[in-house]
């Protein structure tokens, strides 16, 4: 009796569990209908709730698995979470490559595009969005169309011509109007306005932002401060700083939470352009964000610009140096992330390859054994054939070599006699040639001595050189009073370059060949260093002050010539060049 009761109880438990499982499966299948996916596309909260409810569920059929992947992709897009690799995109491509249902195919292509855009493969993303556009008239819903064209335009937002991105945002606005979703319509118009900003058509950008603001106010859309911030940026780019300040103040008044921090940074830049430097510093500091490298770099760049405008060049240089260091760190982090992404993709590919390898392992081993046996027999036959053939060839070659050996010995004796004779003749010619070259060297040295003396005479007769020599003899008071007359003119500088080039063995040409970035001013300074003109006379002849001269020499040595530490000064290097 107890056994029967236990059996009946177990039977009812199994029945109840079965029906509960069926009911649960029914709810899951309802959640993965196309309508549910479209609702998730249109509504971020809906995407999150469905994804959370299905989290941990397992599906036996590939169709429901693929739809669950699409829900996860959409949920991640709404939350801003980036994909690790393209594995989900590859799964969806394989699942729907021959799909005849255009509606689900359009959604899958959109999700594939979202994955590729998330991992930075924009060309593949654009191809997927293009496939959605081809299905637009047949099966593309308003939600799919809006998200596709918005993301498409965002990918190409900074590419010339900007009209292509504007067309994509216009398409997104069209779908937003069809959905009667004013928030999405305002977002699309705002993105379109920024595209005009990229094209530097600030009047059209302002008109577009004002249109978005009008719709946002009329429909009481949240986050109107975003549109007003865009208007402030447009006024700032046009140089209307006071209007920009008024707009950004309005945006700050309407903004709450962390979104207000970037507005402070924008206000600081506007105040800087209005030359209100103290207030600008306060707002730039209030707008500082260090969570991301680009935020920190933006703050450092704004501070560098502010200090430069105030004339604090030392601080400006310090901020600019920190800005460059931050950019380097950002690029290194991006490179590291790219390596991690490639490693993950490689691991995924490796797993697929390993799975295929295991499936074919047994068949490959059998085929390999048979192949090895056949190859071994074939190799033995070939080796035997070639061995016998080689033995015959060796015997024939030995007899032939014996016949040729005696003949070769006599020929070698004749050639040896002719070679010794030729060597003796060659030595005689070589001695005669060396005697002739010695005579020519004597003549050449005499000509070089005459040429050097002639160059020195020409150099001293040159008007520019005479002027430089006179300057050396002047006292300091005369040099200061006649500074404008002493400064070398453009023609005199050219004359100095030509004269120095001729008299110092093409000094200027050698400098240009080795350091191609040198300007005419740099070359003139090098000529004066070569002529060992004093620092004071260099300043007077070049028409610059001592500070500027030091900066030029520093730039020449460390940036343009990048001299090693062996040369302690630029003067020593140029004198020895």
C-alpha cells in the first residue's frame, strides 16, 4: 500500500513538472517572437527585462538560440556594452544566410551590423546595414529602420562628403516620425545638426538645432539641455561667444545630475574666448572628468589654451606636455584593447578549428596510414630504380674521366704558360699606370692649392663678407645705433649662403642633403657659426634678440639635427662639419 502511494505521488509530481515545464517553455517562446524582438529594439527597458527573464535559459533549436542572441545584442546596445568579438555575428550570418523570412532577416542583419560596429569593424557593419536597406521596402519595420540608419549615420559621421551621413539621419528621422516618437525624432535632428557642424555649415547647423529644440519644447521632451548645448557649440564655432555663453547657461539651468559636468567644461572654453580667464579656469576645473583618457586629455588641452591666452607660457607648456602624455597613454590602452580583442577572436577561431579537427581525426588517421604505406612502396621502387641507374652512370663516368684526364693535363700546362705570360704583361702595365697616376696626383694637388687660394680671395672680396668683417670691428654702441642697417637683407643672406657654399667645399649643399628640414634662416645661422662670428654679431646680422637666437640653436640641435651627446654645443658641430 505504501509503495503504491509513493508511486502515485511520483507520477503526479512528474505530470505537474511536465506541465510546468511546458508552460515555462510557452512563455519563453512567446518572449522570442519577432514582435517581442521589435519591441525590445524600440524600448531599452523592454530589451533589458526580456533579456533578464531569459538569462540562463537553454534552447535546443538553433532558431530560438539565434533570437536569444539578437535580444542580448539589442540589450547590450541600449546599455552601451560592447561585444568581445564577432562570434555572435558569425552565428547569425550562418543561421539566416538562406532565410526566406525577410522580416527576421532584416532584424538579424541589423544585429550583425551592431556587433561589427561595437568591435570597430565599420566596413562590415556598413555592409550589414546596406543589406537591411535592401530589405527596407519589403520587411523593414520602423524600429529596425530607425536604429539601422541612426547607427549607420553615426559610423560615417566624420567622413567626407558629410551629405551621405545627413541622408542616413534623414532616413532615421523619417522612421521616427512614422513611429510618432518625438524623442527619437529630436535625437535624429540633433545628430543631423552635428553633421552640418562637421561640414562647417554653422548656419544650417543652428537652424537644425533650433528645429530640434522647438519640437522638444512643444512635446516636453526630456534632456532639452542636450539640444541647447549643441546650439551653444554652434554659436561658439561661429565666434558669437556671448550668444554661446547665454545658451550654455540655459543648458546648465535645465540640466541635472552628471550630465552637467561637460557643460561646465564648455562654458569654461567660452569664457576663455571672452577673455574672462579667472571665471574660465573655475568652470574648466568644474568640468574636469578623469574617468576616460579622452576626458582627461580634453581638460589638459583646455587648460593649456587658457594659460597660453593668459600669457603663462610655462604653465601652458606643462599642461600641453601632460596632454601629449595622456594621448600616448590613450593610444597605448587602445592598442592593448585591440590586442585583447584579436586574441579573443583568435581563441574563438581556434576552438572552432579544434572542434572540426576532432570530428575528422579518425578518418584522417586511416587515410594517413594507407597513404604512408602506398608512399613507402612507391619510394622503395623509385630508390631501387635510381640506385641501379646511378651505378651504371658512375661506371661510364669513371672511364670517361680517365680519358679526359690525360687530355686536360696537357691543356693545363699550355694554359699555365699563357697565364704566366699574361701576369707578367699585367704587372708591367700596372707599374706604368702607377707612375702616371703619381704624376697626375702632383698636378691635382697643385690645382687644389691654387683653387683654395682663389676661393679665399673671392670670399674676402664678397660684399656680404666685407660687411660682416666691418661689423666685427664696430663697437657695441655703433652696432646698436646702426642695427637696422647692419641686419642682412634677403639678397645678402643669399649671397652669404652662396659664398660659404663655394669656399667651404659645398657646405650648404651638404647640410641640405643631410638635414632636409632646414629653412633659409637655419642655413644663415649655420653659415655664421661656420665663420665663427660672435653671438652678439649673429643677433645683429640676423635682426633677432639673444633669446630668439638661443631658441633657434636649441631647435636646430635637438629637434632638426638631433645631434648626439658627443657634441656639447652646436658651434663645435658646425665648425667640424
